[in-house]
C-alpha cells in the first residue's frame, strides 16, 4: 500500500539557463506534474547494528499519470508504473543530493529574507 507519493517535476525548457525566483520554481515542483515516486527502505541482508546504512537499500516506485496534476478531475489514470531498486551506495548518494537541495533552498530563503533569521 502506498501512503504518500512525492511529485517528480520535469525539466522546464523555458527556465533553462535562467535564474528563476524560488517562488516560481517551488510552484512548478508540485504543480503541472505527471510523474510521482514512492520510496520504501529495506535492508538487503541482515541489519548491521554498528552501521545500519551499509545494507540500507531503496525500492523506488515511479508512477506516471495520463495528465498533469492538479487538474479539473479528482483523479487521473495511472499509465505506467516502474520499480527501481537502489543499492546502499545509490541510496546514500540520493540522500546527499536531497539534503543538498534542502540546504540550498534554506540558504536562498535566508538570503532573500534576512530579517526573518532566528538569532
């Protein structure tokens, strides 16, 4: 059972090579999206209590819908589903990329709104 899926935004050619305000890029990260993913972590072998990340893998389910969401209908047909298994190194690399994106977003937000920084 899939509880929550994350939108996977597509590259927008109109933004290529341009500096886009964070508000606009945030909008397109969750709107006009037809690809979603769900990650399920699991341990390939027995879990090593000294280093649990050594055997941590991800089963990533990628879902494509017939139309981009949100739309005028309450639901759209899922046209394809693909399951990809990521090994421990790929899982760690993916986590680092995601955390870098979060830090970059926080940094840009702090630079754009210096009066809102906590001291």
